C-alpha cells in the first residue's frame, strides 16, 4: 500500500553516511544541480508568457471581429481559471507518479508545448477554417469560425496549465531542499515571464508584422487577423525552441514507487507494499484535508492577493481608455478613437510594468535579505499593491477634474486626452506595480515548494493545490466584478477598491499569520524524508 503523504525521518547510526534524500516520493536531485539547468527550464516561461501577452493584447479585438458578443467574450475568458482549477492538480498528481523512462515532468512539459502549438494554429486560422466550412464573409457572427476559435482557446488554456505546473515542479526537483535555490528558481521563472511579456507586447504592437508572412492575409483574414497569425507563428517557434533546448539539456532519472520503499524502515515498507493506491479525487481531498497550517495560511494569503490582482489585470487598459482618457468603446467615433488611444497608452504601461517585473525578479533574494525574510517582503509588497490600487481613484479624479474638451462640427464637444501629468502618473502606476507582481509570481510558489518539502507532500500536487487559490479568485472576480461595478454606476473603480482592501488584508495576514520557512539544512546534517503515494 502507498499511504498518502506520510513523512518520516530515517534513523541512521552516527557513523553511517546519510541515504539519498527522498522528498515527495522521489529521489531528490542533488543540491549541486548547475544553475544553468535551472535557467534553461525557467526560460520556458518566456515562450508561455509570450503567448499570454498576445492573448491579452490582441484576442479581445479578434473575438469582436468574429462577431462574438461582448457579454459572451467575458465567459470565454473564464475557461482559463476553470481549466487551471482542474488541469494543474490533475497534471501535478500524475506527474508526481509518472514512471516514464524520460522522467516524471518532461513528458508533460513536451505534451503541453505540443498542444499549445495546435491550439495557436486553430485560433489563428479560425476565420479561414470557418470560411472554408461555409461562413459568409458579409454576415456576423461567423458561427463556424467562433466554434473553431472557442475549441482552440480552451485547448490553449488547458495546454498552458499543463505546461506551467510541471515546469515549476521540475524547478523544485532541481532545487532539492536548498531553499535559496528554490527561491532563485522561482525568481528566474518570474523573470522569464517578464521577458515573454515584453516580447509579446512588442510583437502585438507592431502592425506590419504580417508582411514577414504574406501568406497569412487571405480573403477571410484581414490585416489585423494576419498580424495575429504572424504573432502566433513567432510564439510557436519561440516556445518549441525553448522547450526542446530545455528538455534535451536537462535530463531526469526515471522514477519508480520502489524508490520510496528503499528509503524507509521495514514496517513502513510493508504498509507501502500492501496498500491500494488512492484515486485522484480522493488524493486531492486527502491533500486538502491533510494540509498543514503553514500551507493553509499560504493558500489564504494567495487567494486574497489574487482577489486584489485580477480586477486590474482584466481591466487595466480599459481603465486607461475609459476613466483616464475619457473615451467610450461603444460611443461616437470621436469617443471610440479616444478610447483606443487610452488602450494603446495602457499597452505602453504594461510594457513598463513588464520591464520593472523583470528587474525585480532578479532582485527578489536581495530584497528578501534586506527586509528580513520572504514573508515580510510579501507583506510589504501587498501593501504597495493596495496603495497602487487606491491611487487609481486619485488618478481618475485628477483626470476628470482636468478634462479638456474640443468643439467639433455641429457644436458638440468631445473630450481631449488628459494632461501630460495625469498620463505620466498613470504610466508610473503601471511601472510600480511590476514590483509586487514579481513577488506574486515567485514567492508563493517557492513557499509552496518549501512547505511541501518539509511536510513530505508531492511537488506537483502541492503546486496544483496552490493553483486553486489563484484560479478560484479569478473565477469569482470574472463573475462578480461586472455586476459589482454596475451597482456603483459602472466603471472599473469599485472592483479596484475591493482589490485594494483585499491586498491590505493579504499583507496583514502575511505579516501576522504566515510562518517563516524553516532554515536551510546544512548538507552534512540532512535527514531522509520519505513520502508515499
């Protein structure tokens, strides 16, 4: 039998050498793992995030081109949190137990990258495939194209979740019980996410990229659609190249459940050999039921942190176009033009945000030492996030009070772009928020890996459980933020204010309840931690 997540220190005679460290049901990689291997695995995040940046910057206009109603577009974006809630725990569970000769994580990473390529092809060619299937060029909505797009979009979100979870788990495997290396690995993952963001936003903002791939422009696919296709071609090449290089260079030893039995005493080995394996959903329930207090607090702090983040991530460019610039996506031509200018300014803000995110990710270890530990650092940046979200109200009010109008033909007045000081303040806000975002993308995952090491839980399953505290708030915000904003007269500020409160509470809990990770164990004093699945 293989009981779930039991941990035990093996007792060795003082004169004997310690056995190989066993964590989360597998022989842990030695702590001498070269940093360049960790860098290679972390670089996959650049390919993944390049595609995400394209989704954020280009797909919303694309769904409107296909004729998907705006109210339905929000529900399409729900597939990301839904797939994350199901896929990452399932993939994490099975990657903890994979006995492939290629290793435990590498097969899932390779499959995830392949599915991303398939999904991106379906999304980019949705209009062409719909036209070939009978969609009229003159009528909207294009139902067949929408069907292809939705299938591709769901595959893309499933594949991204299938890819990211094992990547982080492999980073934890390579780091072993070295907490500094674990934090560094997750910081590098966050850094490469920022690199992918910068590249993705840059590619999406270049409107003539399709000229590099002239075959992308067809009778059913206009210039905008062709530019999206071209961006996705680059995304596929980047992701597959980085994934191939990482998987070829970084090898995994095949894992067998028998490895667990070798590291425990005879009584535990007898239990492990006679027990029946627990089904997946039973394993998930047991994982949640048996979580130790540090992990529960980590899930709570992460959940509140994402309640704060997700409204801004969803509506940041809309806030720039609507509240700061005074435009309207459904208004007159002049208001629509002003709104588009605001959205482009928001895209510039996201670029600045990604640059700061990248530099901060490389400084996480130094910042943690400077403030006295990672829990204090996370608490501090949560308060910074709360302040930034509260400042959106101030910037909006300043934009409204300094609004200037121009008289057009017919005597009607249209608003002009905000003063340079207001624009600079909004862009500075985007940039500063890159600091807490870097911590959000690294510290929670590092703490989850560290807590799972000390409790004997599987890395893949533990990171999948952590992902639940990220996607559930996203689903909540996606469903509730629209009616909540409408209750206060529309606009994005009500959701931002709720986010500010959630960030402040998250910071308080990080300071007061979240335990500090245990100190690194010197290599000469390591004990064996056995975990059975």
